[in-house]
C-alpha cells in the first residue's frame, strides 16, 4: 500500500528524532512527529502530498491489480 503524506514525513523524520533523543522509543517519536506535522505550513504539507501522489502512481504501475481491502 502506498504511503500517504504523513507516513512519508514520519518515515523521513523518525530516524532523526530517535538519533537526537537517545532512550526514546518509536511511540515517543511518533508523538513528537505528529506535533511537528501539525505545526508544518501548507507549503511543506503540499510537498509531502505531491510526493505521496508520485509514490501512489509508481505503486499503481508496479502493482496494477492491487486493491486495498480493509479488514
């Protein structure tokens, strides 16, 4: 399943947050990243939205018959 804009943002920031905060776990990093995401301006969020669209298109090409089926 292709990552949405927030998940791409989180994927990039998580290793940085964990490296800068030794002793913190992924749960703590997720909270910090969520706060950072909420404080991002519209231009930054648009960048990640466009990145997720590129990701989605590439996923569609690679897996043309993929269909997300929630449980």
